[in-house]
C-alpha cells in the first residue's frame, strides 16, 4: 500500500503553520529548517513548503507560483463534526468562504479557500456518510 503525504506550498511558512494549526487542530511534528514543516493530526501528514511567489515550480515550467485563488483538480476535504463551527474556526484562522452550506444525501458541505488560494471543502457526514450513495459491493 502506498503512503499518502500531502504537500502544500505557502508563500509564508510561519503564517501557513499558524493557519493550518488554528483552522484544523493540527500540530507541528518536525521542522525542516526554514524550508518546510510537518503537521500531524489529519489522517495523512501535511507538509507545508515555503515557496516564494513567482518562483518556478519545476524546470521548464511555463507558469510560476501564484497565490491568488486558483482552481486545481486536486483539493483537500476536511471532515468535521460540526460544519458551522468548523467554518467559523477556519474563517477566524484566515480562510475565505466561497459557498453557502449545501446539503447532500451523504451530509453537508461548504467550499472554502486558504490564504494562499488553495481551495478546500469542509464536510460533515450524516447518516452513513458516503455509504448513503455508494454502489453495492461487487460480488
């Protein structure tokens, strides 16, 4: 089985630590000098990587790092027990609300963005969560 590690580029490492610790009750596990911080408390370790705005993400990239709000096909979902309380906590830490709460067969959701333009969702499962909409197991 592959181990999942989450890496998030931030323009200001200390501000990134403050946001993710305050918003999601994560804790600092290790620091890697001034380059990165490992946060624990989620189901996968989260590494915040200090990367300057305008820097090149990889050799030959035609695009530089921008921390304006951006869309990406990969984003984080944080499951919370109380959606309204989770939203308030994230907003107090610096998140931006991008949608009202939406209701689904599996629970409730709010779309948000961190201070560096990375979108994330807060989810509150109800009933059986995703099992409410899952296909029956194949036999």
